[in-house]
């Protein structure tokens, strides 16, 4: 299954582009989301409307598109995926990838991405067997690009031989295999150590906690972990040594950092304390305020007339513990998810929990923040409130990490 996986699908200009439409369906049937990018030539073979309808998302075609850039910049588009798939990968696209040419949206995304690419070549057999293409393929394999096919078969041009694109289900299988291993392109050591947070240790909590009622039931909240995980991604990209302590979430673990999986608030506190000391602690998890004091070790049975009574006990406040501990990190960041009086509540928490900054956001159902892709945040510090416009959670993560880096520098 590919539940929750995000695929950026680059469709090249070849007759096999029609198979990309079926590929989108097959991926979505398995729970993946697919964002389509088409080269100029691809639009001669399949229509952007077909790609948009099947993927359920807008299609990206232009590098210099004002509307697309306003919604999601091309760099962000290139990173906001678990895997980049190129199908069909034409000889021209392979040549551009092998040589780092970025002269349209598709080739620019392929150069700017931090995720591996899986390519499904499709071309005439002479083009496939040409020494130039074979040179490019060898170089791409060396760079870690993954290949699905091509197969031998009859071609649209009437010839028979290698160059026929793999069938959609074969590509799906290759995608499933690729996603089981590391798909992040490792940064060269030098590039990574130059990041603004290089040498800094960042501990982040993310996601909800589950508090058991009995072995099969629990209480929880709607946090998806997307905002916390994207902060972890951004901190890693800034060169930090990151420990992400995650409650139960349906999204994949970020690559290139340590992830500790926990269920309850008490386990989360233990994991946070074990991960200390740190330079920055970011408490993005939606920790359950209460647990069930009388949780049962056996499943609670229905007993005719009487209803079970759940007694609550207060959970430890992880943020307050860390914010007020003797080994307090230099920077302690809290979150405040509120459904009303967002900023006022955050201001009160700032002092009570011993934080340097609270990221406050509105999580009322109408805001669509819980589980959604976007967030509108207010940065609350003793000096005042700074409200940011609505952005994707990935963008919020990057901007927050940039800010935390500056705050930490000012305290050194
Ligand atoms: O009090 P409230 O739950 O709104 O506070 C939110 C902030 O406190 C978040 O940063 C959250 O991660 C943290 N928190 C915590 N432990 C708790 C409750 C909240 O660390 N038990």
C-alpha cells in the first residue's frame, strides 16, 4: 500500500504518456496522492485536464507561472513529495537530468528536488540504444536515479525492441520498492555542515498522543503531525542534528534524522528527557492533557445496563517541564492550538510554560488546519505578536527554523 505517500509525477512528451494516466489511477487506488507536472511536449499527447481530473489536483506546466508560484513555489513543489517519478522519461528528459540542465519546469524540479527520482524510460529502440542515451543512463544510475524498465516490445513506430515503457503496475511495484528504502538524496557533507544550525541539536515533538482506555481503545486528537514533521525536515536541512519524537501519525518518518515513536504523553516525556540536552526544544505535539486514570488491562465488556466510567488524570506538561528545568535548552518553543482567543491564550502560556516563543494557530474546524496542508500562525514572544500570512506547513516549517536560528545566534 502507498497510503499517505506523495508522488510528484513528471510526464514527458511521448506516446506512452497515455499510460501515465492509468499510473495516476493505480497510485491513487493504493492511497497515494499524485501531483502532476507536464512538459510542453507531454501536452501534445495527453491533456492537462485529464491529468488534473485523475489526480484530483492542479497540473503544473510553466516555470514562470505567477499563479503557481504564488500558491507553491517551484522549489517547494520539488521537495513536497516522497518520491519523484518520471513517466514516460524521454531521451530528452534523461539527457537533461544527466547533465543538470534546467530549462523548463520539469527539468528544474528534477534538479532542485531533495528526493530520489524513479524514471520509466520510453523511446524508440534506436534512441534507447544510442551511445549518448546509454551514457546518460549510466551516469544517472551512478547518481542514484532509479529505473523501471524499459521493456522489450513492439513500438508505436512499428519497430520491436527495448524502449517500451513499463506497464503502470510494474511502475507501481518499483515505486513501492523505492519507498521502502531511503529516498532522500544525501547532501554532500560539506554542503550540510554549512547550514545555519550545523552543530546544533534540536529536539522536536510532533503528532498527537494516544491515551489508552483499555488494550483496544484510546482517546486521541486530530493532530496529523504534518507541521511538527516539516519543522524537523527544515531543521535537518539547516544542518541540525535532529531528534523527532513522534506520537502515532499516518505520515512517513522524515529521512536523515533520528525518529523516536511513542504513544502516550508519559512515554513522550520520557523520550524527550532521554534526548536532552539540546540547543533547541520545539514542542509541536498535541499532547493529550489528560489520560485515563483507570485504564484497564483487559478489554472492557458491555455489561447490560451499567455504563463504564472513565476517570481522568492530568498528564505531565512536557513543555513546562523542559521550559523550567535546570538543563533548559537555550531556546524553548511551544505551540498553542486554539479554537478561540488564539493570541490571548498563547500569551498566557508563554510565561506559565517557560517558553521563549509560542507559535499560535487557530485549529477551529473552519480553519482546516488540523490535518490540512496549510497553516496561519502568530509568533507570540514577550516583545509582542507577529502574524504571518497563510502558508503551506512546509513553508511555515522553513521560516520558523530560519527564525529559531537567528534567535539562537542572538543568545550565544
Ligand atoms: O496547554 P496547551 O496544551 O494548549 O499547550 C500547548 C503547548 O504545550 C504545546 O507546545 C504542547 O506541545 C505542549 N504540551 C506539552 N505537554 C502537555 C500539554 C501540552 O508539552 N501535557
